[in-house]
């Protein structure tokens, strides 16, 4: 295994963290309320409330890498698990705004990427959130204009987009560039490769217009670029041991976890149910996720984008903690992050309880769990 992919085990020291990783939120306020008018979202008559709660507020992105949440909402897994407690939803377009909502108690539990989870945990000095489960792996690709770029070496001198300065894909691309021996200033994106920070909603048009030569992006943006004439030059999964790396986790407010453990357990049971259903019913699950995407964003994905995007994502209960640790190390090496103290970012005890009850194997926190 290449040395740069090995898991950090060097006792992370607590330093002032993330002065450069504060990302600009692209969603307004605390997110948009998701439509919950369908039969799957209604509280069953006579059902008992969990922990005496009227509602549990769940946040996620209208994005295929949040497919566990999309399916959980559309199929009613969350509401069923919560019984007489209402499952309410809010959608976000960027991690920082979801972390803000968690801090402000506008949501209790959320689906989110690794970089904003690290950012939120460290900026609060380990006092706000915990990662309590996994959700998705993979679904990130380098897509290029095949007329301009035919090999990986051809990226030198080209303009390649990532979604945001310091986001998960930006860090991964900067790390890959460094491993090639090329130089890029992380803040400006200027160097042997020009890294252009471009919102995923804007990137396809910029790519079609020729102002970008390629992009290192998550699904479904990657498959959209392919449908517009791009070619997949690299799947990030090929850079990781076992082709697995975290792209989406489940987080919770620490106060909510402490005060309402049964509600947290119910949501995790629903997430495990959703992932199991996805595995057994891939075509139905893909359609379900797309239906919820349409409800949340107003637009469903066409088959030529949906099908390859869905196929490239692995849904998992395992948070793949060792890969989050490595991703943090990549951000440090890129100069986007001061070395963080991630001890205690995970609490997988409830998830492992749920998995044990179902005859499953426990998942590991890579030594970064609360003790």
C-alpha cells in the first residue's frame, strides 16, 4: 500500500484548527424545508412519541451521494422508525450552512461530507457534533475534455474545476497534484495546473463552453459532464485501499445525542434499513432517490446521468473512519488545515448496537472514537 494512503496513527495534537478551511456557504439561511406532505411522511394515528419528542429535524443535500437520506425520506423509513415523533426535513446546498444549522439547533441530525464534518468538529473544539454512522463511499471522478486531455500528464497547464476551496474534492485533487510532483498554490489555485473553484451547478455549462478543461467532482456532476462529451480519466476510488473512501457521513448534535438517545437510535435504524433496501432493490432505490431529488430540487435526473452516477456510489453503514483521518492529513499537507485533534469525532456505539441486533459486524472508529 502506498505510504500516502496509510492511516494516520501519530497521536494528533490539539491546535487551533481550520483557519483556512472556512468555506463559503452557498445555501441561504438554515436550508430549505423539504416537502413532507406524502403519505410516507405522515405520523401514524396512535403511534407513540420517542423520547417525548414532537419532531426530529433531519438535514441532507439533494444529491445522489446522500442517497441513504433521499431513499429514507421518500420511502418513509425515517418516519416509520420514529413512530409518533414527526420526522421533519431540511435540505442544504453546502456543508457550512448545514453545520450552521446544526449549531443553531435548526437540525438535530444530518448527512454531510467529511471536510465540513472535520471543520465543524474542530472549530467547536470537539463540543458540537459527532459522526454516528456512515452513508456513502465513492462517486467522485476526474472528467476531462478528451480533445484537450488524453492522459493524466496532459493535465499540466490545464484548467480543472473543483466544487469549493477546501471541500472534500478540492483537497483530494490538490493532494493528487502534489503526488505528481506539480506545484499549485492552494489558496489561489494557480500553478502547474489551474484549479478553478466552481459550483457544481455552474461547472457543466462552463465545461460545455470551453472555459474549463475538466473537473474533479462528485456525482451526479461527473456523469453530467460525461453526457456533455466529457471522458472519465480517473475514478478517485482507484486511489484508495479496497476502492473505498468516505464521501458522506451521518452527524448529530452532541446535546441531542445525550438527551435523546432513543431518537438517534431510531434514525440510525432507519438509515440501516434504507441501505439494506437499496442493496436489495437497486433499480427501485435509484428511482426512489431520483423522485426525492425532483421533490427537493424541482428537477429529476435524466437516465444518461442517473444510471452511471448511481452505479458509482456505494452505500454503506461503515463511516470508513480511517479514510477521513487520511483526508484530514491531505488537507494539512495542502496547507488548507492546521493539524486537527480528531479524537472523539466518532461515537459509533449506537450504530454498532443496531448492527449487532441484526447479526451484522461492528464498524471501526480508527481510534478516533469518544472514550
